[in-house]
C-alpha cells in the first residue's frame, strides 16, 4: 500500500514538474512583457534587470496619447471581426459539404493555400490591390486575412461535422426540412462549440497577423501589430511603449480565451473521439 | 393511408449490389416486416422508400404516386430510427412539434397534436425535458411520438428496438402492435430479429443478399419456408440441417444421412421423385424432435439413436444438443421425468411430416 502511495505521489510530482517546465518559458516571456510595460525607459535598460520596482501606468497613457493606439485597436477589431464573420459565413457551408460529400480533395486544396508561405502572396497582392486602389483599405486587409481564417474555420469544422450522426439530418429531412433548413436548424445549433472554437481561433490569428498588414495597410488601416512595430525607429527602441502596447494587444484575446477555454479545449479535441 | 409498391428496385454502391431487383407490395394498413441478417439490403431498401438514398434503378410508388424523384419531405412518410435521432438541442415538446412547425402548421394545431401523441404514448411528464435526460425507452417513445404527430401515409421503422434491453424490447413490441391497430397505419418495419418479425408482422418479407426470399404471413413462412435460408432464419433455435441422400426402397423414400436413415412420409413422394439418389439437405426443427415414444409404431421409421452432448434446462422445456455420428442436432423437448445426463444414449423421434428436404445445389425447398 505504502509503496503504491509513494508511486502515486511521485507520479503527481512528475506531472506538475513537467507541466511547469512546459509552461514556464512562455509565461516568463509574458510576465517580462507586462513588466516592461510597467517600467520606465531607464529601468528597462538597467542591468541586471530589476524585478522589484514601482510600477507606472505612464507608458499605457503615452501609447494612447502619442501613438493614437485606440485607432489601431479599432482597425484590428474591425478587420479581425469582419474576417472571422466572413470565414464563418462561407467556411461553415464549405466545411459541411467537405465533410458530408467527402470532398477531401477540395479540403487539401484549401490546406495548400494555407500552407503556402505568405511572403509569396505579398508581391502579387500588392500589385493587384494597388491597381484596384485598395491599398490602405479595410476590404483589402479583410480579404487577405481570409486566407488565414477561412482554412482555420474549415479544417476545424470538418471534423465537427464528420462527428455528427447522419441520422439527425435524415430525421430532419423526413420531418420536412430542405438541405438548407436542416443545416441551419439542426446541424448548426448542434455545432455551437465547434463554431465558437473556430471563430475564436480565426479571430486570434487575424488579430495577430503582421505581414499582410505591414504591406497592405497605410496610415488609416494600420493594425496593432504593425503599430507596435513602428515603435522601433532609427534612433531608439521604445521598449516601455512596446511592452505596454503588447500587453494591450494580448489583453482582449486573453480575457476572451479565458472565458471560453472550456469550449476551446473541447473543440480542439473533438473529432478525435466519437461519442 | 396508402399502399407501397416497389418495382424491380436496385441499389448499387460502386460494385456492390445492396438491393437486387426487389419487387414487393405492402398493402394499405398492413404491418409489413422486412427481415434479414445484417447487410441483406433491408435498411437500404427502407432508406430508398424514405428518399434518403438515391435509387439505382426501379420504381417506388406510395399510394398511386411515383416517388422516385421526390424529396423525403414530400413523400408523406415518417421514420423511426435505430438511434432515435432526437434533436439534442430541443426539448421533447419541440422535438415532437418540429415536423409540424417546419410545415407551417398553426400553433394551436401543433399543440393539440403533440398533446394527443403524448396521451397515446404516456409521455406527458417528459415534454419539457431534453433528450439526454431521458432513458432509452423514453427516447424510443418520443421518437415514435415524432412520427405519430405527423399523421403520415406510411410509417417506416428502422430497427427501432435494437438499442433497448431485452425486457423493454418485449414490452415495446406489444406497444407498437397496439399502436398499429390504433392508428390503422401502413407500417414498414425493418429488423434483423426474426422474433420481432414473427410476433408483430401481418406479413413478413425475408431478404438475403439484397434479394427477396419469401413473402407471407408469419405461420406460413415458418411452416413452408421457400428455401434453406428462410428455413434457417425463421424459428428459434434455428432449424437443424443435415446432409443426406435420397434413396428409394421397396415401401417408401428414405432420407439416408449415413449414421441414420429415416422414412419420408408418403405425402412427400411426388415431390421427392425427381431427386432419386441425389444429394439433399434434410431439415428438422428443434421443436419437432421428441424423446422416443416406446408405444409408437415401430414401422414409422422416424427414430434415431443419438448421444446427448449438452443439456440446458429452461424450466418446462429443455434444449438438448445431440450428436449422431458426425451430425449434430439441437432438440427442444419437454423436460422428461428422469433427468437427462450429458453423454448418455438417447432415442429420439422426428415429426417427419414437419420436416423439410432442400436441394443441396440450389438450396430451394423440395418439400
């Protein structure tokens, strides 16, 4: 018995040691980022780094006042929301038909579009959007973000749709539904978790997207990751400003993800097991 | 209400023929049971009637209407599924009313019909619950209810009882039979369970490898199977089959199985004539094997000597697994006064008039 208990305790200790080892590096970076935002410029470049200091919110104020950060936050919000919404509206039916009619080839094609290095899109896109006079427009950024968000939605949702028993739709069709009605009234309500997961993932990926915005945005439509990048100038690097801005960028998605973490975990493990 | 006619119905999945030239007619208000082992095409046939599976060729009529190209929703049918297929996000009331709501029935009419179905099935207390809060039997009732409220021309049942435990299944069998009488509806019921078929059906349609083997009222199918498959499928425990040869002797035809030889009744003679000396399969049901009656006429030639292998007591009856040389037989007989022991010698009489002889090549019934 005693031996058993020791083994169990050892297992628990090893589990938590492993968990900490895995979580520590990203958490350290996270904490470092927040601390940077709370320190003054001088404190940030002092060596050895100070871990105990008087936190200041001055940087956060500066970010909003000097850099018009609120405008960029709104830009990011608009683009990420639009990209997520469009990829749900188009991606859900697409994922459904890939799952339902076994269109694996189309699925792969979509995946290829996602896997192609984004840099290779940039030049043609820049040329096209310049001709269309769409550089520095929400539409250009939203459309380009779809290449990130749409495959996200489709690939997550395919496994959700595949896990749904076909008899439910059969029942709906016999009850009087058309294909569309059964999709809208029966299938989608049952996919709430999956839709929430894919929407959050799509939103986060769009929110964090840097490269497209760097090339295709302008003063009007600059998104937050690009705005932060502009804190780095020839003369100096505003570490405190970057820390504060980065914290502000991460904050909304972190809070959001915290509240829906259950459905994300469920969503990401879905399809692995049929119940 | 309506009859259902299938004409030369074929379903192929790539190279596999699931339903092979199936023609049958289910009469108005009839309880028809499509029975067969799994993979025999019965569910595919049902799904084609429902419109859930495209037809490769052939025609389906419901009433006088050719429904081949009609959507399921326009066929005026209701279906009860094996896994109930209740909508998990709706409560029982919404589940029952969904079909009516989608067809834009007025609210009052929906409420009235849901009430009526709940009355019939005794599920009043469950109306506000979600499917996951129900037991298997309750779910089955709700699934039945969802079909009833629609008042369709034809009810389709796809193995509705196979997920229930044995006791509940027996109860639901009686209930569905009652429901059929009450609704006076045409029902097509698919099952792999021959007991369900025998107990519930007005007529049984037996399928095997995509083709219809025999149609008839339960007792007819039991007493006069069309071929060896039907004979083995209907009846529990299954019929015993023994390879044998037909031989003509002075007074009669004999079925010679090597280890034993039994005399065929005179009534069989005409049918056996063309098979003289041929290889056949002799079939005898377990319930047609009884312990030897010493008072019986010794010239009947229906007695054989066997050895008991396993004896299983059911109560009033016993199963006896017999070996007779290389042949094994199952007998279902009345429990004798003297307990049978395993491995003892036992003489048994066969009820020869109830036995069957099948062509070994074609498997068709000779007699």
